[in-house]
């Protein structure tokens, strides 16, 4: 499909500098731009590519002033990254519609009691158990398991290999990527007098609200009792562990390899970096920001605060501590030198004291 710069500018409320009839038919990174492609410039570190790219159209900030001549047509907008994101979404919708499918492929299994809405697609080798409900325009791709009494809303896409245990509730416009497991048993075992462990039945479920996206190979455990909640608008990366009875607040973002322990509540609009470990039974304030590889073992009450390090501490404290940590090797040498000097001074003092005692005798 082909669009002009003018059509694109109208779609993202931009202003044009250059040829409004410049045509584009694909999206690309600015460093890979070629004739017929559309890209964007948001990070100043990539500005040099603007002057060498062959892209037909580039989206830039409305206050951007080039320092050299630019071959491409520019579309100026308030936020280039967000504008390009809108175009990516639209492009993805168009591509998806071109290959849109509905119906049930074979071989697959759909229980007679399952209720499928309009334009639902179930790909081959998937299993839809009893009393499952799937809303309109949702797609269940290959090798997906949907357990009994599960509800899936409208416009959802469940990617290949996802396993959804029984009684899970999934809202509208939810995307769950390949090989993620939703509703597996929480890690609940009671220690016994003889040193063994007895399994505690996990009888709760998982509730995923609207507009959530979950990356590949993530696991979300069912609650021991009640529900594990992934609230509206949450975005989870790949390889994340969400334990039983966790509550991830609305519009929070969690990066890869993070683990959140049981019964912890993450405040809405929080941002969690990669490889973060969060202990159980904590409550983290709204807008909490946690740096990569941090360890959180305490609750927080101050909103929109940044935490770094393990154990975590406020950002400024962590930055000061990091500076000191880098200086430890030189500090160690200085201390060793001081200890040597002190030892030499002590020896001299003792020597003088001995001489003085001898003279007094």
C-alpha cells in the first residue's frame, strides 16, 4: 500500500517541509531508510543519519532545526516517537486484516459447551475446554490450551503455545505472546515437622483486565484464594514471573526477567526495570520506578519515587554509593599505606621510648 506525505501528515496532525506528494510504502529505521520508506527521528544521537538517509519521509519534532541539508521530506509533530507508534499500529492492523482468518482449523478440539463469538479464529492443534467463552474477533493461534470455565474477551490474540489454566478471566484487546503460562499453581508449600513440604491447594484464579499485553515465556500464577490481578493497560515483557495473589496496578510496565513474589501489590503507573526482584507481601506506591537488577524487600508509601540497587535505596543515595564503590580499590591502597605509616611511626615511638629509658638509667 502506498501513501503520500500529505496523507500521513493529516493522519498524525503534522506539518510538512518538502514534497507533500512524496510516496511511501514501508516503514523503516532511519539508518536503514531507502526510497519509498518512512522513518522517524526522536533521539538526538541519531540525527547524523538524517543527513545521509535515503528515506522519502522522516517524522521529526516540531521544534527540530536541521544543521545540514536534508534530502527527505520532513513531517513535524509534537512527539515523533508517539506519532510513529500510531503509524506502526495502523500498519499492523492493515497487515493483520489482509491475512485475517476466522473459523476453526483442523485438527483442533473445541468442546461442545464452549461459546465462540463472531469472527473467532481457532488455529490447528489448539484445545478449547468445556464452558470456555471467547469474545468476537479474537484469535486463538496454534497449539494453545484454554482450560475449563475460562473467559476471553473481544479482540484478543493468544499466540502459539500459550497455556491458560481453568477459570482464568481475560478482558478485551489482550495480547498474550508465545509460550506464556497463565494460571499455573502458586508456589505454596507448608513445612512439616519431619522437614518435608506439603502442597497447599491453589484454588484461586488469574484476572487479566482490558488492554494488557504479555510477552513470551512469562508465567502468571493463580491465587491461593481469590485472584491474581493484572490490571488494565499493564504491559509485561518476556520472561517475567508473577507469583500468586500479586496485584499489578493499572498501566504499569514491567521489564524482562523480573520476579514479583506472592501477595505483593504494585501501584498503578509503576515502571520496573529488568531483572528486578521484589519480595512478597509488600505494597509499592503509585508511580514507583525501580532500576534494573534492584532488590526490593520493603513497602513504599512515597509516590513517583525512584529506587536502585540491592537492597534498594533512593536514586540519589544509590548514585553516591556507586561513586564510593568505584573508589574502593584506591581507598584500600590508601588505607594500606596509612596502616604502614602508622606501624612505622609506632616503631619509631617505641624505639625512642626505649632509648630514653636507657638514658634515664
